[in-house]
C-alpha cells in the first residue's frame, strides 16, 4: 500500500552497545529516521587501529505488545569503517510501520568475527492534533508519531489547517452511502449522536418517525444500524473516514477529525441502487436535512437522469441551507453525471499525485472544484486501511474542508461557505475556472486563513 512521504524525524538518543570493552567497535545513537518506509540509522564507532571492512548484520523490529514477536528483519550493510572512524549507517525496510504501540529495535552486526549489538526500545504514538492534548509518551522510550497515510490530506493542507481548527462536533456531515462501520474505534468516535434519542429503548423518543436512530438511519434495511441486516459494503466507511476519522491505532485521520458524521445508509451490499430506489433516496436526503446536517456528502452517481421529484428534494435541501457535495463520475468522460450535474450540487472531480485530472474522472462545465481521488488511503469495513481510487473519495476531502469552514464560522450561509472554499482554491490547468478542475484544487489551509482575514 503506497503511502505519502513522512517528515524526517531528527531525534538523538544514545544507546550503547551491549557489553563492549575498550577498543571494541560500538553501536551508538540509534534513531528512527522514517516510518514510511521504516528506516533506522546509527553510528558505528571503530576505535581500533585496523579498518573494519564488509561489516554487515540485521536490524530486527519486535512488537512488545505481542510478547516481543518479530515483525521484520532489515538487512544492514555491508559497510566499512576506517581505523578510528565514526560512520553513520542507515537501513530501510521495504515496508512501513505505523501501528501505534511499543516496539524494540535490535541491531546485530558481525565485526571481524565477533558480534556487536545495540537496542532501542521505542513507541509509536497516534497522529498528533495540534489543538488536542498530546498523547503522553512513556518515560524512557524513544518516541515517534504517526504521519497521516492519506497523501490527499497532506496535499490539501489539512495538517496545517488543524493549527486553527480540528472541526466542531456541532457541525454534522451526513454521509448518504453504503453505511459506516461503527465497530472501528477511530470512526465510531466521530459519529453523530442524536441528543433526543434514548439508545435501544424501542421508542421514537424525538418523534421524528425513526426508532432508536442514535447515529443515523439505515434506509436499505429500514433499521437503526448499518451493521444489522444486509452485509455492509466498505465504500461508506471509506468516505466517512476521509472526512472525520480520529487519530488512533492506524495513521488514518480525516480532514476534519473534530466534526460529526451522520450515518445514512442507502446503497446495498454491492454499493449500488436501482431505479426503484429513488423515493428511498429522497427520504434519506430529507432525514439528513431534518436532523441537522449542514453538509451532505453524496459520493454517488447515476447513469440515468433521476426523476424530477429527486431533483426537487435536492433543491429543497439546498434552499434550507444544506451544502450538497457530489461527484463528477468515474467513467473518464466529458460529462458530469447526476446528481453532480444539478446546480444544487457541488460537483467534484478527482486529481492524482501529479495534480493532473485522474484518468477515471469525468469532467464538464458543472465541475465546481477538484480534490485528490487517486490512490487514497482510508478505512474500509472491518477496520483495516485500504487504498482506493475514485471521484467518490475526492468529494469527502471537500466535505471535510467545508466542515472546517462551518466550524470556524457557523453563522455562514451555504453560499458564503462555498464562496470561501472556491476563492481559496489553487488554480490548476487553464487559468480560471475550467471543465477539468473547476475553480481549482481545494485548500484547507487557504480556506481557514481566508476566514481569519479582516
């Protein structure tokens, strides 16, 4: 699974080799240079009067949370050190290691027929949010922090925007999709909770027509949980985690990790819906609007024009101040698919790592903005990170930025919030708005900075 480049960690900790006599080679100052890929460095001291040649060995990574179980062995060397020299040696794994926990790094080298070794006990802590209490490092452990796995989050300036806001839980983003896996702690922590509903009492406490709708409603199975009834497809979980996953065991963090996600399941176990489902789709939209959503994320497109009453439902939601974020479609064609084609919907196209329009992304005059959508990393159902591509995964980057905007300025109308978003975009392609990128690549940092200007 491809991951973004991790900021180089410059921390020095002296770890003396295990049992060395004067004049023997030593391993000193072991460091964790990177987590993606896992890279270590150390100083090799050769105080002898003879050069040491063809020194080689292994760096073994062990998981102390699982009885010291070995995770990987990274080859070290061969390298040489002149007499009396101190050299810096670096070794990299083919893999990344970013799961939070306690670890032990053991370096063992064969030097002139003898074994020289050194160890570094260390811990990996979750992604740090600048405005939240920092996780407490364990005393005596070298500490490194996860870096967000989603390159798209970094590209749009999400971590920098966090220095201003992580998002307010009062801002609710409805994810009308295939359902959200509430068993994933980092996702469950961001789920909206209906303040007027008593969980599990079998009563419609808030008289909204839905019994026990604590976190949303499953319109596919007509019950209160996406986890009961028909099997859950991972698409909705993926979208929700891009918007608002919280830091935790895995380095998956949403654009606005402080906001609330309303789980409104509509799609079936195959991530599809049929021509007979339009009325249900309307009810899902009305549920989101009536229960306080400020933003609706619709990572859904249709190959056919929807019925007029569906368009009316979107227009009604927009008239009530709800921002609807949609997608251009994944057919690589010169047309924006419904519902993104409607004027009431903010249509999003997808870009790749090179800031080019992704090959699968549709384009057209209705495209409002673009966002990263190629090879995006987030949670899938079951709680494991995955990497997927699609305009479906560009849209939640936009929903996340809009949620940050409304968190900082809740009094803004939908039109004004969209204006902040569009005016802070980074222009791509032809100068000005165009059919590929709309107003440009969304910029979380630029948006929050614009709000802070007098």
